[in-house]
């Protein structure tokens, strides 16, 4: 499909953490969204030596690469800025330095071309990705699991998000990263833990399943992470098999905790929408790509008679296509933003939800 048959065309820019990304997304003649390009530059190598993302390094890397990445996104789509109808940029939540870089570039393009500007919530990008990939109709239930966010949300319409549960401490992706760092595994932690877990015995160590059985829909992973640390210290120095067994046990405990929380949420969703013919749970965010997490979600949804939708890995992790698509939906709804729109390092998707006592720093931005 050529760009000429896709309108409107939205350029999306994503710089909230450690990926610099640009994408062009439009709507085809049949009404379905079309991803014409999706270019992502990861900063994994820049942060690997530190075992996590360093905000100052991330901001500098975004500033150095944003121009070429936008150019690559346009080139891959086969369009020029003259053909773009609007510009969307992640304006929060995230690392403030990166947000400033992407938002300023997006605003500069919009101002110079007199185009509409859309300040997109990064979490809304994840929340709407299942509509981009699978044309989901509202309402649906969303499990958002990433490095900085672990939430269960009811998505009932554009801009209509109700938070049913969230983490009271570490996000799941953060717990994976910290566990990997503790066990001296390479960054990023999630894939490293999953690789080691394949060689491990998940039953060897007795690890907790946080909040299992509680009626509240919140998550907690700090205690699980602490239990891994205590076992690691008790068995030091760790052999390679010890590390594999700890990874397998941690991953199994995390997956079972997620399954327990999601099972309760699905029951509530079915009660809230008894007449919904095809109920759906959408799973988004980088951690949704973890094989054992996906298996736990499949089990939970099959038991409840709910369809599980999870975008492909390239659209689960941070990317420009989800920002462009969120911008497209907002543009079509007339929800554009002024060039004075600020970046917001903390920007909850459900702004009516009360913050939780014990909320971790990274979780607080959710």
C-alpha cells in the first residue's frame, strides 16, 4: 500500500526512555490503520556497563540520533514532511531529558509546517496498540507490563481509562532487571533472566507469590525480589546452575502472581459486561513478550472464555508506531494540543485514581 492511498498520515516520535523511535502511521481506504514505517534505535550498548538506564546518557543519545531516526522513518515510509498531516510525540511519562528532546523536535516540525501537534501519553500508546494490530473494539481489559509500569486497566474508549490495579512497589519489568543485576546477568535483565530460566529448575527454591488470593487487584514484586537476594546470599558463591534455578523460580513466581491477579480482573470484567459477546484481555509492554508470562495469561483467559491479544514484540516494546497511532486516533477525534503543551515525567493514564501508599518511584509515574 502506498502512502498516497493512506490518509491522514501521522509522524510519531518516541523518546521516553532508552529507545529513539520514529514511525509513520495512517488510515487506509478500508478504514484500517496502516504502519508505513517503524524505525527504532536501541541504546542497550550505551547503558549495558551500568546495569540499567542512565538518564543523562539516554538524553544525550536521543539528542544525537533523533534527526537521523526521523529521516529514516520518513524514508522507510516513502514520504516527505510535505506529505505529513500531523506530528505526535511522547510527552510523558518517562525520563524528562528524553521527553524534552522528542517533544521539541515534534513541535519544531509541526510549527515549521503548520501541522497539528499531538502530545501523546506513552501509556496511551501501549493501551491503544491492540487496536492498531487487532482492530479491537471498545471496551477491553488491558494488562500493561513494562520496565516502569504494571497495571490492569479498563479501556472503554479513547481517553477513557480506569485503573483497576497497579504495583504497590516495583514494576514487573523493574523486578526482572533488578534480579538480573543481582545475579550479574547482562542488561537488559528481562531477556537475560528468561534465557537462564530455560536451563533452571523452577521448583528448587521456595519463593513467594505476592498478594496471591487477595481480592484487591494490585501487584507487588519487591518481596519476591528480596527473597531472591536472600537465597543468593545464602548460597554464595553461586554456580551457573544456582543462577539458572533462581531465574526459573523467580520467573515462575512472577508469572503465577500475574495469573492470579489477572484471573480476578477477568471475573470482574465479565461481571461488568455480561452481554459482551467477545471479551478481550490485551497484554502490552515489553514484559508481555516473556514466554512464561504469556503462557500464564493464556491459561487465565482460556479458563474465563476470554480472548487474549498481545501485539508482536516489535510493538510491545517502546516504538514510534504506537505513538503515531495514538496520535491518529486523537487527531481524528479533534483532540490536538498547543505547542505550549508541557512534558510530564509523571502522567497517570487514569488521572482520577488515587496514588497508593508505598508506590515506588518508577511506579509513581504511572
